[in-house]
């Protein structure tokens, strides 16, 4: 039940059935595929990714303070 809060509630895997878990994995897989395809095609996609995410994708060395 939505409570109109700013941030979504965290996903609690223990309270979900197998169908709901599969649905969550499918959404994350789709986001990953879209992101990977945009990187390969050198296209700009308007997703608000954190700069640390891009450092990890590009294989840059990161530290605890990044």
C-alpha cells in the first residue's frame, strides 16, 4: 500500500513469494540490459546513476571514501 513517501520502501525478500522475487529480478535485468546496450551503442540515457557506479563499470580503482 503506497504511503506517498518520497523514497520507496526497501525490498524484504523474506516476505515475498517466488513469483514476486522473479519479477524483481526481471526488472533489474531489464535495467542492466538497457544500460549495457546504451554503453555499447554510445547513447545517452537519462538515468540518474551515481558517479561511483560508472567508476565501477569502467573498471576504475575505487576506495571506501568514493
